[in-house]
């Protein structure tokens, strides 16, 4: 069955159910970041279990930094395009829920309409800054963010949609005790999973969290800065999902820069042709034959 056909006939919430089953079976999920249909299909083709509709990547694809300049409409459009392009679950990066409690509820409603499996909301103050920006990181009080989660959960219409509460406690240097306090509260008010974000150079913070977490809910991590952290180590620690949130876009930037530099230096594309995808590969990824078949 093609991705296109699967999307047309799947039941509402089908991929959310897939995600919940994977959590229940304690299957470690490997998730790749994407910002459009093509990047999502490449990740699915590679064998990733799910796709992260990355706020950083969607912002960068618009030529903008990840500092809440885009609104929900642009992020939602990106997630919907990704959802239509693949048959695996999509986890949507929804920043702070794009505002206050009511905005978070509307976020849940709109993203559920696209069929995404999970909505992830973080406990920063809106407007937020990307976690790897050194200054200006501010968190909501845990109880205030808990109210936002409750409001979003009450707006949920499909029982299997996964609400992921993301804490930036480590990003703000608040330590493992505060990260644990926040995550336990977020689960208390209805979060189905927690994302514990860290920008440390190793996995020590995350492992310290897992050592004291009572496995009340699945834990998601994003090892962008602690790149040596392996799937085996994550599995041993009891982590449920590892997100490679932006490596695909970073690889693309390097490859395209090198290709264009070669073309300008050599005066033709001869030198790069053996190293780039063929037009046929682009046709295949975009479903050219399936679409032409509709016109017969």
C-alpha cells in the first residue's frame, strides 16, 4: 500500500494508536526530524519509526530563526504536509502551544484534525527561544504549565492522541530535582509522556533523571548535543523515544553548500552529478508514477 493510499483510508487516530502500542510494548522508538514532505519521506524510507515535525526545521525552512516568529498556521501546515507524506506516526513540535491555555486547546484540536499521533508542548514562556540560544530562556511555573496541559487535554477528541509535556528545566540549569518535580506534576495533570531536554555535552543529566524516574510515563529525549548517546544506552536506561531533531536538515545544508561551491568553481555540474540524486529518484520520492496513473 502506498503512503498516499494509506492516508486516504486510515481511521482517525490510527497512527496515535500505533504510537501508544509501541509505548505499551516498551519498544524504543527512533524518530527523525523533518520540515516538509520530502524530508519526511527520506526519513521514513531510511527506516525511522516516526517523524518529528520540527519547529527548528520548519522555521529555518522559512529562512527564520526558531524564536516564535512563525505562528501556528505555518507550523500546522508543515505538520499536515508531513502527515500526508508518510505512513508512520508524526510527533508535532508545538512549542509552547502558541500562547496561553486556550491557544493550547486550539492547538490540540487543529493538530488532531491533521491526524498526527502526538502533540508536544513545552513549559517555556511564550514567545520562546530555541533551547540552544544561550540567553533569554524563561520557564512558566510548573502549576501554570500544568493548567495549560489540562486545558489541552480537555480539548482532545481522539482517546489515543498522545500529549507530550516537554520540560526545559535542564536547559535553564535547574537540575534533576526540578526536572523530576515538573515531570511528575505534568503526568499528574494528564500528560501521556514527558520530553526531558538537555544541552549538556554528555548524557549524565538524562541518565540521572531516568535513575530516579518511577516510569510513570514514557520518557522522550533529544540527544542533539550529547551525540555519543546510543540507542542501546537509551534502551538500557528505559527511555521510550529518541528524537534526532535536526540532523537531516544540517546534513542537507552541508551537502548543498558543497555542491553549489563545486559548480561555481568548476563551471559546470559534471563534478557533482555522480554524487547527487537523479531526477528519477526525485520522481520516485514524489510519487510521479502514481499521480500519472490517475490521469490514464
